[in-house]
C-alpha cells in the first residue's frame, strides 16, 4: 500500500532524512524521472545515498545565474498568463505568498529564504524546475565520476 510522506511525523521538530530518502527512492522507481534537482545545502549525505540507489539527482546552483531566467519566466510569463497549473495546492499557495525575491541592479531576481515571511520550498522547487526545463544543455548528475576517473581519458574519446 502506498503511504504518503508525512513531514510532520515528529511534530516538525527534526528532519527525518531516512523517511525522505525512502520516499524519493520509491517515487523514483514508480515514475522514473530523468533527473531530480536538489539544493546542495546540507545535502551531501542524502544526495550520496540517493546516487547509490541509482536516483538521478542533480545539484541545482542556488545562484542568481541559476535562478534569474526561471524567476523572470515565472513572474512575467507563467503567472500573468495563468499557465501555472497547481490545482490550488494549499502548501504551494502558502509558499508563494511567503516568497520574496532579491533583485539585483540589472533586474535579475532569485528567491531568498532569509527575506521571505515563511517557508518557500515548494515554490522554490517550481522555479528550479522551470530553470531545468529552460535549459538546452544536458546536465551531469552530481558526483558523477569524470571520464578520467572512469579510466577513459583522452584516448577513450
């Protein structure tokens, strides 16, 4: 039987990384995504465990360069055009209401948790995935050994 992930299993007092890992592994087997993006902050252990379990995790840089094009797409195209279908999800709505962007002197923007009024993880994930969908180049999964580390070197090209 499929059991939903319950982030409040311990009253929200601690992060249950094992439950999160197991949930992601189960969904990976069920849906077979090409990649799952993650914020590298404090994710070394869980991202390594997910890679060992053959989950295609990819580090998403939490930088202006990483976020600016997708933030612009969200704010200037998707939201005004009514193109973001979220089914009225209450947590995503709450995250969106909490969202505050840092805007640089060139008008580029990125979400900033420290300036936001509460949790923004859901809407931040939406922006990360918009960025991924806008990318034309393929991404190398985090911690994938280089061709040199695999013994392929220049001659293996």
